[in-house]
């Protein structure tokens, strides 16, 4: 169930739904602009997923209400294309603590979450860059391209039920100033030789799904998250479902 609410919840409401839900998620969305169609499709898809797996989620469109008390109410924080800037100082500090200390919470970040650098007059969030493997955003495939993703860690819960390779269509593949691989655990990468149409915007070794085991919170970043058609891709649906359940501390499944 989607609820656009503040992070201050009435005790009576919490008690009335506690018996029916398995966990609670906070979804931070980027609204407007080129990612609006993806976010709209993603929220609709999350609503269906929540009905099946009996969890609830609250949606916020900026970071003004994020603090320690807010995040403590959620088992997973989903950063649905919201960038790593325009955060309030209180929200940034709370998020860093949430990720570094864990305390039962997890995080799933999509696409725009690695738009790291100086944008719109905001400075680089150095902690977030380190969280993502010490990277800085460099470029992107502006005209969109399909690409074949290769699963590297088949045993990770987020990869359960996925084929060894799968195709992602119409993606705005990001590149970075360095490869995050030395500083994170890579779960999957894209084979840039399969890009269609071909492009010179490449990295060589190009991780696209990874987790940072140095952080106590379960965390996973998924680069693919630009076009709404992704939610019609069975492999992508399995990936996102697994990532959310794993980050929330729940079991995933192979099908």
C-alpha cells in the first residue's frame, strides 16, 4: 500500500497493521524530469510486489523528513532514482549512520543514486562516493542502448532465479572516473560489446550491480533504472524483487 505520509506515525495505526506486514520500506523518489515515467512505473510495480509479500511502503519526494527517528522505523530504504545531492544535512547524517551501523536496516539504490559529483551548485558527497566504491560520475549513453548483463555472483540472494545473462533494453548506461570493483563486491556487469546501438561511452570492465560489504547495513546498487519498460522485463523484476527482500532481511527465492 502506498502512503504519502510523514515519518511521524500514530501508534494505533502501526499496531493495527503490524500483524499483517512482514516489513516496512521508505521510498525516496525523484519526481519530474526524464526519470518521471520510470518512477511512476516503479511505484505501481512496488504496489503489486507489496501486496504479494505483505509489506507496506511510504513515499517521500525529498529528504526534509529524514532523520534518525524516521529511518529507525524502516527495514529497507529504497532510493528510487533520487540523486546523492539536494539532501539536508540532517538527512545525510542520518543516512550515513543508517548504512554504517545497520541496526536491522537495508538499502536499495537505483540508477541516479550514483550521479556523484558537483551538480546544480551542490558539492560532491564524499561519503556517498566512498559508499559506492570511491567513484565519480563521468558520462552516460545519452541515446540509450540495450546491453547484455552477466551475473558474476550466482550465489548472492539478489541473484537467485536470474539467468546467467540477460538483456536490458533502453538503458542510459553510466560510466565513472574509476572502476568501483576494487572497493565493492560486484554482483553483475554489462558486456559493453553487446551495446546496441554501439557507443564510444564505455568503461571496459563495467560493473552494474554491486554491494559494499564494508557497511553493516545490507545494501545493493542497481545501475539500470532509466526507462519504464524495465518493469516489463522478467529478469529485471526478479532482480528488483530479490534486492528489496534481501535488503529488508527476508528470504529470496529461485523463481
